[in-house]
C-alpha cells in the first residue's frame, strides 16, 4: 500500500490478478514496451523510475520481458519518452547514468580521431563514418582532413548502438547459414 492509501501491485502475479478481475485487456509487458521503443530492459527500468512521480510505482524486483506493467506506468513512459527514438532514449539514459569526476571528465572530453574511435569501440572506421552520416555522432574539429570527436560522444553512441542491437529481435537474421553460397 502506498502513502496515499492506494494499492500498488508488488509482483507480476498481482498484476495478472488485477487484469483478470477487471474488464480491461491484459496490460502490456515490459517486453512489449521494450520492442515498441527499441530500448533494453535496463533503460526501460530507468524510464519507469523517471516517471514515478506520474504513476507512483517503484520497481525493486528485476524487470523481465514477461513483467506486466500497469496502464498508468505505460502511459507515463509513452508521454515522457514517446517523442524520442530508441537511440535518443538510450543516450539520455547513458548521459544521466554516467557522471564522471573532474579528472575522468578531462579524459572523456579529450578529442580522438576516427581511427582511434573505431579502435576503442571495436568497430570499423566505416561504422564511425556511418554514425556521422546518420547524425548520431558529430566531429568537433577537423585536422588535416581528419575528423576528431569527443571521446564521451563516441562512447555514448557506441553504447546506444550496442543496446539497440541487443534489443533488436532480428539481430541474428542477417547471418548466412553454413554451406550457403552468396
């Protein structure tokens, strides 16, 4: 029971009981909302906690794909984050989660080349160029025709890209079966 006296379900089972006892359809699961926004479960938990002042529920249990959400929780997240893309939500989450001290901040604001950015992220330089082309990453300056980026910007875009790939249901669909010719 909350401070205002209203009931807030503590587990998925109680949410299912509430849904079964009402005339409303079953509320969406965490997996449904993750797929809708193109984010991962950790980011969804952050979104839910960021909208607590609207829906009034706190999450202490682990959030899984099967976790059912209440209608007020879903609507609060859609209202607060619905105008953003999944990548933008992931970047906002990473920026708020990642608050380095001053010494670390100096290192993170250091400029790195596209070659160094690719090496640190474990991707090809062409991936860095694609991020620039898609406006996910912006060079801070150019020296001798080479683009330089803030290290923190590269890190945030890389983390958002990994999160989106992990959340994508078809991230393995491009694999070519063994023994198949191209």
